[in-house]
């Protein structure tokens, strides 16, 4: 089964988490892909424990250690994936998502973008989002769709390339 890493900022907000968990993840899984969900990698109790610490050096060190752990887990998850779906919503593509797109491109992964946000977010009228982000997506063999329901055809290349 082909594995797809989901890159995107939806886990940061309550509304985003609802759409992501209730609609987006089940939809991608329903297409027959194993979903690699970076938001599920981190034990929420670790974050809550850090948030309970008083401001100061101990809290700062704890955040730095957890940030490194999360970054390493996401890198390993992208390495395990056959492709990436990148959620491109927002007035600008989320910086972490953009970094994951660049890393996935460098690792030779197919990247498909989903932008359900109708606001303008491009460098010029010739692009949909940041031109470098869009370049990596399109050069990977991927595309950008405006409806999540249209992801299926864009991901078909994964089935042929997955072992």
C-alpha cells in the first residue's frame, strides 16, 4: 500500500483540526493510501507538560528538545512516504509545510498540493502559491487541486511508483 505524508498547518487550530481529522484524513485513507499523519506523532502529554512549566530556562530547554524530536520524526516520516499531500491554505503557504515540500522534492517524492482557500496567495498572476513551492510540486510530477475530492487522480502516480 502506498504511504502518503500529510504536510500542513491544520493541526494548529481547533477548526483546522476538526476538518483535518473528520474529513481530510479519512478521505485520503478512503482512496486506499496509508496516511502518515505528522500531527499524530507527538504525544500531546509532552506538550502539555512543557506548557505547565513556568517560563524560564527549563521550559526553553524542554521546548528545544521536543522541537528537535518533532522535526526528526517528520523527516523520518517523509522518508518512509511514497508521496506527500501538502495543504497550501492561508495567505501564504505555512513555512513548515514549505520546508517539508522542499525536503520531499529533494528526496524524489511526488508532491500534490491542496489549496481550498480562495484568497490570492501567489507571487504573481502566473502562479497559485509561492513560485518556489509551486515549482517543487509541479517538478515532482504533482499538481495543485482546489477541491480535496480531486486528489485521487493526482495521486495515481504513487500506485505505479510504490513497491
